C-alpha cells in the first residue's frame, strides 16, 4: 500500500488512497533527493550506526570481562552499580546528561553522541557478563602458561567464543540507533539523521499535502534495516529468544 501510494501524485492519493495509481510517478523518488538532504541524513545515520554499536560493544565487553574473570576489591560494587542503571528511567537522568554534554561542549557533535554510548553498563553488560562467566577458565590458564598476556587472552581466546552474541548485540544496537529519534533531536540539531529528517519532512508534507513523497522517503530509509534483518535474522533471533544464553 505504501509503495503504491509512493508513486502517485498528491491528488490521486487524496481521492484514491486504496487503489492502484492511475499514473506511476517513480520520479517521486528522484524529487525527494533533490528537495531534501537525504544523502546527508543517510550519512549521519550511518556514522552513528557504525560507531555507536562498535564503541558500545568494545566498552561493554571490556567491563564485563574484567568484572567476570578477575577478583579484586570493589568488584561486586561495580557489578551492581553497572546493572543499577537499568532501573533508572531515561527521563530520570536526561536533564543531568544534557547538562554534562553541554558543559563538555559536546552538543551538536557526533563525537559527543558516540562517547555517550561508551558507558559499558546496562542490559548488554549483564548479558556479556553471563557469557564470560560461562566460559571455562581452562582456556585462559592454558594461554597464560604459554606466556599470553591478559589482553591477548581476552582478544584471541575469550572474545572469539563470545563473538556470536557480540555480533547479535551489535546488530540490534545498529537497528536501535537507526530508529533513534530523541538523541539526534537533543544533541544533533545541525546534523539530522534519518529519523530526525523524517520528522522534518513530515512537517513539510503536512503543510503541502504531498504524502506520496513522504511514503517514498519512508521506503528508502527503511530499506537498509530490512536488508540487515534479512541477512542477519538468525543472529537477531539468537539474542532475541535467548539462544545466546
């Protein structure tokens, strides 16, 4: 239905929204690239979608590994502190988070949004902690006997065994960042992403009534996520259904 209406003109859509187009206007897809900065939106979204899941996966894995494999004073405190963030609503910490970003001059910066995701806490931490705790110490001990450092054990021995779950988390995070509206709305006003750009396009369309162009934009921006799911659906279902546990 959305595709059929994306190739109509606005008059045809207004009076015949549930019927086939009287004229197939594929030019709508060309016009939206000319009228709106779709490439800029796609570029900003891709930067964040590639960087944030990667940074988050690295920081979460490092923190989860340290707290699950090493014994030191304060370990339990940091563990419960890490999972306690899951009980704090987004609204509860939003004001202080925004003020911190403002004081650090990270507003309207890709770097600021990426660093914000590098906390290494929350649900992903809890999941990775359980994965690392379930890996036998035999692998680490054998590598250490051969002279491997802690970093080498982590990178070459432990991480490959946890990689299926890490990849599933990365993919789900990619989808979440792609669809995220509030973060770019608050912190990236000058660098609109796809989700923020769709809102701006929707506001303009509401005035002109040219909804076919809106449908064309939605289809174009939805395509990467649909393809990502089709390619990695097994890994996504693995983590969604708890198969990684």
